[in-house]
């Protein structure tokens, strides 16, 4: 799929949402990230865009040193801004919004100017610009949903094509990485089926020992099945929504309760 239009649309929607939050005033908190204000969320995403932009622009083969704050291209006098580190309760300023918007547009242009196959450092075995474009498109969609949740209205769902791709990415890339980073316990044969109700997506993740194996389609058994729209499945896997009215569970609920033990949050 072509991720760039999705990145552009979601980054613009994030900017629109944080501008609405700024109009509310104060330091509204993000319900799906309760320790963060919307200013923290904006600094986080804008910093990631500049971090990834440095990797792609300089064709780095090793990770940048994040102890060097110049990586994030912060202003020389970020008065009133949240600083990198523990979340605070600073208000969202117009300068911070403009900083985010500039970084998002620069990263979009950079992605558009580089071949996806170009080799760069990533935290995955897939070392390419295409990896970063996919990851950042998914991340900005999740954080757009977070930002919209701060302004009172129900956040809009993620586009079904992008969300289905994000489910696959989460189960094949993020789940093994999170298990390794957090030294998660071994699987004991648990089989989680995720069924998309607004499209053809069917994913069964099988946890055995330290491995996660993904089967797509209708074949194969499962212990528990979670069904819902691609957007809701994606948001569940990113721990944005609980099982409830929007997601239906079939099979063994106790197995589903073990999912985030096997795939710990980061």
C-alpha cells in the first residue's frame, strides 16, 4: 500500500486536533495516555519525526545518540515547553504546534524523496526507509486518535486499509520486539485469532516458547477470537480501547487476558 497519503492525512488531522486542544486552553490531559498532557504528546511525536528524519536524511547505519538533544531540533529558548523526560503539565503553545507542523511536513517531503529500499538503521531486522515510513504512518494515526480524544468528540476511526496493515505489523514486528525488550514469559501454545468485520482480515497469532507465529486466513484453530473493525482491532492491540461493546470475544476469555502479559506494553 502507499503509506505517504495516509501519513500526510493523519499528520494534518493530528495538527487540527492539537489546535482545537490549544483553543480549549490549559493543559488538557490525553485520556488514552493519562500521564501526558496534549503538549507532552505533541513534543513526543514531533521529536520522533525529527529523530527519524535525521536517520533518513543522513542515511545513518547506527542509531542517533538521544542524549544529544540537538537530534530533536528544539528551539534555542523553548520557554513554556515540556522538556524531554518525565511528562509534565505545560500548556500547549502556538510555537510548539508550529514546531510539530514543520517537522511533520519535512518528514513527509523526505519520505517522498527517497526510495523505500534505501538502507538505513532501524530497530528491526528490516533496515530500510520503507520500514520507517510504515512505522511512522501507524504511529501518527494512533496519536491522532489520542489527540482527538482530548477535545471532547469521539475520535474518528483509523482508515480500514491502514488499520488492517497495522494489525499485521503489530503481530509480526511489534509483538516479537516488545517480547524481547521486556523479557516476556514464554508462550504455552496460546492462539489468538483477530477477525476483521469490515474487511477480509483474519490473523491468528500462536505463542509457543519464545516464538510468535502468524497465520493469515481462515485455516487453523484458536483459543480465543476477538472480532471487530480493523480500526478497533488495531486500537486494542495498541492498548487504546478495552474489550467492550465494540469488540466481540469468542472462546476462552482467560487466554485473551494473557495477551498483554505475552506482549508487554513499552
